[in-house]
C-alpha cells in the first residue's frame, strides 16, 4: 500500500517533493548552518546538493510506500521544512524533521510527526523510530510531545557532519510500536 503524496493537518500541507522545489528547499532550510546543525546530512552548499536530495527522494518513493515530505503552511503555502519516512524494512521505518528557523517553536514539528505516525500505521509499519543528538533538548521535547518514548542511548552511533565531522556521537533512540488501527507503546 502506498502512502498519499499529499497529507493535510490542521496547519500543514505535507507533500512529496518535486524537482521544482530545489531552490526553495535550499534557500529556506537546507543551506542554513543553524538549522542543519543537528541533522545527519551535510548542509547543502549549492542547489546541486538539493537536487541530489530530490533524486534520492524520488528513489525512496519508488522503492517504498513513502519517503520525504515537504511541510508547507496551509495558510499562505510558505515552505516551512521537511519530514518523512525512511524505510529499513516494510515494517520498520525512521522519521524525523527539519524546519526553517522562523518556523521553530510553533508546534509544526510535533504536528508533522503526528502525521508521520498516522501514515506509518496506515502503510503497515510496526516500529517507527527517531534518533536525536543527546544534547539537543528541543528535539527530545518534540519527540516526546508527539508520543515517542525514549528507549535508550546509542553510543557513538551517528555522525553529525555539521556539528563534529567524522566523529560518531551518542544519540537517543525514541520509538513508537504500531499496529494497524491501534497504537501500542
């Protein structure tokens, strides 16, 4: 079963990225050093980096039931950031989010993650998880507000190329265990 390419929440429109989105993604958040500080991918240095992301997004959507989503404000259509599902198996996927600085602190990430939980459940994901740097307290808060439970620390697990290149750092693992139509935590 494929996930919808467009999802509407109370304040957001989440939709599958398109090639025409490259410049907006680059300008709004992908090249911003502060926004990308705690993400697992290098900040984009050019629109070509963003185009490479879009190509990988298309590959994810072709292979799996879903992939990345762009988050736009329902009111006015401003690009706010991105979320999505990254599948490891049909029953296990990772999620996360990145939002432009002017979208921080407004609850958009929590709202987007709620939509990803619903989408994951609808396509049969049993385990949905997210990783966050142990020092990134705002992300802990967002994940917990969205219903994720902290399972533990993965020691020296992830590289944060915009924070400490080449050095794997500790991350918290948060997860929700799902079954179709119900939620088990």
